[in-house]
C-alpha cells in the first residue's frame, strides 16, 4: 500500500521535531486539525510519563462538546483506555502520571493578564480554534510551556495552534508573515520564538467521508466567503463586502510604528458605577503609550490616576 505525505503527517513531524516554539496549523474545515492535535497530545503523554499538557479553547463547554468527542474517537481508534477523566476539575490523568488540563481562555476584563491560567507549569499545549482566542492568552501560556519535565526527556515544549482562516491576529502574525517569507527570517521573532505555519485542506483528510466533503462543498457554494474560508482554506477572503476600509489597513492600526511621536497629553473618559469602563490614556502625538482602566471607580480614584500620570 502506498501512503501519501499529507499535511497531518507533516504537522506531526513538526510537532515532534523539538525545534519550534509556536506552530499554527490552519486551513479548511474538516482538515483533520483536531484529530492531529489529539493524536499528538495523547501519544506525547503516553510516551513521556509524568509530563503535563493543556488543551485550551475560548470556552470550556466547547472543549467538552467538541474536543473531548475527538479525544474519545482517537482513544477508541487506537485502543487506548489507561486514563481517567475528571469532569469536576477538568483534567485527564493517565496511568503513567501524565496529565492533560482542559483550560478555558475566554477574555475577562477583570483578568486582562490571564493570571488565572498562567500559574501552572506545562510540557506543551494546544489551542483549538485559536482564531477565537485573545492573543494575550497565547502569550501568557507560551511562558508556561517548556517548564515541566522537558529536561528529563530532552524535549522542547511547543504551543500548537489550530483553526480556520480568520481576520484576526493569527493572520497578521502567522499567515501574512509566512506568505511574505518574514516568519522564517532567522527563524525567530522579537521574543526569540521560533514559529511555523502549515496549511491544510479537507480533501487531504484520509479519515473524512466523501459525504462530508460534498456537504461542505454544497453549503459553501451558496456563500462565497464560506467557500473561500472553510472549503478552500483561503485566508484572503473578503469577510464583509460592505466594508469601507480594507482589512489590511485595519490590521495596521495595531502595529502603527509609522505614527510619529509628539507632544504628551492626557485624555480621560470618566465612567463611575455604570456598565462602561473609565479609561485614562497618555498620548505622545497620535501614539497611545499608556492606558489605565477602571470597571467601577470613585471620583477620588480617577483624580489620583490623572495626577499620577501627570507627575510621571
């Protein structure tokens, strides 16, 4: 029997290469991204006793309703049963001592630095549907991998990310730089992280049924954007035909190194006990260089913050 080298095989080779810090595997729906992620994380846990991993999504219920279903499929397929799932504390424990924590990473204004999820040490981790996840969550948890029993097995911890094409930070930080050849310049970014991007298509999935492919093609044929994004895995799709400003220009707002510095001044949007945030900003020309927010605040709190920024 002749086997073709498909994207999922290449993805597993990258994940086990001990070279990269972050790896985005993105493409069309049904491209075996979740199956690949489960295979990698389960077999890593089994191969290296007493290691620890995480599977993260924006909401915990999505992990239970989607990722755990794929987890059961993989374990049934390979006859793996030496584990216990704790549905209260949300982790999977293998008989060899390895663990997989299920982590919710939904952005909370009360915890913008993700302190709730940034204290546990991990060997490696996986973000599923990363296009829905705040970039800060990935940054924080990247600092927590490569920290648990990696030296014992001579491993390099990695952040694995899977998802469909989306107009988010994943496009600007991974796909666009991959397309322009910038992702691999010296093979590391400003944070000394080695990154990799790999695309995939539904037709490459050796386990997918032809009925699923035909159904996705039929559904997508009625909507050009769905067809381009979920069937063809196209990151360049136009997600809003009535958009007044090009998406690339909007993305540049968050990377505005071209804006010159200037005179310093303060702005304050005062909100006290309502639903809005009180926001105080420090500007240098059109650059917002520092910002402080309050969910609820007394007048004296706002006054002290403004005085602090003035003196600074």
